C-alpha cells in the first residue's frame, strides 16, 4: 500500500511541476504584448501569495 501511495504522490508532484513550467509559457504566448510581463509575473506573485496564505492558516492550527 505504501508503494502505491508513493507512486500516486510522485505522479502528482510531476504534474504540478509540469504545470508550473507550462502555464507561464502558455500565458506569454497567448496574451497581448503590452500586458505580457504583468500577466506572467502576476502568476508567480499569486503562487507565492497562495503559499503564504496556506502557511498563515496553518500557524493557528499547529500543535503547541
């Protein structure tokens, strides 16, 4: 059972890694030239804010 769970989690990690590289590339190809930089950099900013928000939600619920 542990091997199956490891394979599933590893596959999810590879999928997330592939998306984190392909989404900015797709955005940079599909948006107009005048907002391209803002769109791609906002993607990274929102990812970072999501990680920060998850961390902030976890702090009050962490065991003491």
